[in-house]
């Protein structure tokens, strides 16, 4: 199953570590333009490598990376390690603190057909191409994708907790989460990580575009290398792994906003009534509460009025999309089929890129967009559950676009992973390889 190996990580030199707050940045696909412009003002911020500016961003990032290495802005750790990454956070409306526990390592970049790493959404080719060009020019992975493995015995958590007694970094990020990094060098412990993951499939939670770029790079380099062995640096991907069984693994909903509807509010409601029962809600700010935990139920904010809409059970059988039942039964599939395709007329294959259909995680902002006239309607949704994510991944199908938002997002700047061959390999790599008798079977 999943082959992992430790990383000889690149990190900011010790003299800069006290400024780690000023060096981290959001992931490339969530950083706002305003955040970017502010972060660009710091000459050493990680944004210069992860989301480079300028007319030739990949070339600029490669040149800057070489300069940073030469001037020892970044330095490579001497020994391969498992890097432990904890994120402490609270959810909106709650004071309870959660701690998502995970670790960063290299994992072999598997083709989807190998069914070792499983996805739950499709990617946009443009975003993959941008990430691929950056990877080709820098051969540096600036931030890990987020993968999930299932271990009901929590057999690795004791090692994670122990390492956190001596953290390397600690900072509060743009989300308000407290991020803490620690390291494991113990050979026997690392071998235990390799052994446990060697019996697991991995589900891709976040970072589909970054993983696709690694996969494309591996395929390209394999074709160019007549002496390919499978052990080259380009075969591996930088990943952050967390346990699906943890109660601190949180998925937040992503709501849907329609900026254009070719119907009056009255006609739109009449069309909805064919498929949904509609109940007025006095206070729009209660929409997320009145639908909580209810299957096929959504909050609708339209023309300053709030409604709870719920699919009529007898209507569900009319869905004719060809997909497994585990995907058909998702709330978001119901919404995308009966509302966006049947009523609005946006065909399934066009929904991801349709400009009038937007995705927004901020509940209050969805209402504001309608009130301000920037949108016609907002659909408030429930979150997808971890169990649903598992079932869809194992089915081989994908969810509707923007179905999951694993919270919090990892940050960029704590650790960088090189796939330059001389920086990737270590003299002690063979020590981490397991004999057949050491592997977990089944």
C-alpha cells in the first residue's frame, strides 16, 4: 500500500526562526490578492516561492530559491525525519479547542489506477499546469497536500505527542489557528511510521492540484529517463497525513451562491416547489441551524427572504446522473442536480466553471451578497461527513465541486521538500526500508 519515507527538510536558518510569523503564508489556492500583496513586502516570506509574482513567476521562484540556498536563507536539515505538525483551533460560535494531529513525510506519487491514493474531486487543468511549471523549475515542494489514513488503534499518536514536548516552531496563522512543528529522528520510530502506512490506503483530503502536478512530473521524468528505477526523487510527493478516526478532523460546509437567475423570485420559488417542500424562516441568520443534520435540506436566501427547502423523498428517484448511490445520495448532488441543472439549466459538466455559480464558505457573507445585489440567491448547505468522504473515495467516484473544506488549512513556510536528487537522497536511506517479515499484511 502507501510507501512513505522521511524527508531531509529545508527550513529557514536559525537566525530567522524568531520571525517565523512573518515567513509563513496561506496555501496558493486560498491566499487572497490582498494577503499576497502584503506578504510580498517581506523579502523572505514563503509566498515568493509558493505564489511567485511577475511575468515569469516560475523562473523568478527558481532564481530566488537558488539565491536563498546560496545565502543560507534556507538550510537543509542534516538527517531525514518525520515532521510532526499540530494545529490547535476553534470553530465559529464555539470556545472548544481542537487539535488536529498529523505528520509530514514523502509518499510515492501513485497513479489513480493503482488505488493506493484515492481522490474525491476532479481538478482544473489550468491550476495543475501552473503548479507543474513551478515544480519543474524549482524542484521544490513548498507545501504538503493533506492526506488521510485510517488507524482506529491510534498507534502513531503516542510518538507524535512525545515529539511535541520539544517543538521547533510555534505560531498563530491567518486563520487564527496555532501551528506547531516538531521533528522525529529516531530510526526505530520512523520505521514504525513506514510499517503502519505500508498497510494503508490514503485518501486525498486537500491539494488535488499539487498532487496532480507531482504525478504529471513523475510521468514526464519517467519517460525521459531510460534508466528509471522508481527510486528517483521525482517519484515522491510531499504530504501531510492525519488519522480519519480523530474527532479533531473537521470538515466545514461550502455554500453556493447564484449571481444570475433568468427567473423572477416568484417563478424561481414556483419551480423549486416542484421538487422541494418550502418553509419560510423568520430569521435568515438561523438558516444553518434549521437545516443542521437534515438530509437533502438547504437554507435559501432570496430577495431578502429566508426559506428552508427540503427535497421531496419521492422525487429523488428522478435523478438520472450516472454515478454510484453513495454520490447520488449526497446533499450537494441533490442540490446540483435538481436546482442547478433542472431549474437553472447548468449542465453537470459545466457547473464547476460556470461564472454565475460561486462557492463561499462564509455564511454571513452569503447573505450580504444577496442583500447588496451582488447575488440573486444563496444556498446554505450542511457539511459533508468523514464517513461520506470515505465511501465516495472507495467507490472510485467524485463529489460535486467544492464539496469539502477540511479546516484548518495547512500553512506554507514551516518546511520545504526538495526533489533535487542530491538533496533528496541520504546515506542512511536503506535503514528505513523494511524486510518483508516486518510489513503489516492486510
